[in-house]
C-alpha cells in the first residue's frame, strides 16, 4: 500500500474559524476526513499532520525519506518564506504536490512567490479543500 505524507503549515489548525470567506468553513479535521476517504478509494494510506513550527515541518520532511511514497504539502505562510522547507523537500526523491485552499497568485503580492513550486510536480490552488483531493488523485495516477 502506497503511503502519502500530507503536511499542513501554520494557522491551518484554525481552518473553519480563520477568514472563512477566503479559506471556507471546513475545519482541518474535515480536510483530513476528505483526504482519508480519497486515499482509501485508491487503496493508499495517509499520514496527515499540521504544525505551526517551521523546524518541526523540516523534521517531518527529513523523516519521510525512505518511508513515504509521496508528499502533499500546504506550507501555508511558509510557502512564501521558507528556504529551509524548500531545501528539505529537495532531499526527497518522491513526488511532491503543492496545495493551497486559496489561490495565492491572485492575492497580495507577498504571496505570489512560492519556495515550494520549483520542487513540486503539480500545484492545486484555489479549489478549497477539494485541492487536497485533486492532489491525492494525481498521486494515484503518478504512483500507478
Ligand atoms: C494558504 C495560502 C497562504 O498564502 C497563506 O499564508 C495560508 C494558507 C492557502 O491554503 O490558501 O496560510 O496556503
């Protein structure tokens, strides 16, 4: 069974409460449930995590080496700032998919640059929670 690590960055634990006009009213638990169902339908396993701490995300990415078959990452605000997460992702030789609930490219200029996209195989942004589902579907294709 293929294993996917799904990482969520800072403030995503507040989904549902946080700017629902931008991020929707689903909680992170709802997103996890959707990911679980989608992965289950492809006979894949997920490890779904969230952290507000950059170093913890880096640790989890390093630990994924040789263990996980793919990574889905919504690095949240660290998308636009973190060379450390970019470097950690480069340690992996499995497919990486970048996800955002909103479309950062259509928002404030400081959200336009992503340190993740150059290491990602695909980006799904602006589809709300469905973007996570699209990422898992894409990985099911990629991992065969
Ligand atoms: C986000 C977009 C980021 O710009 C923002 O900092 C987030 C969430 C999204 O899912 O739309 O925290 O990654």
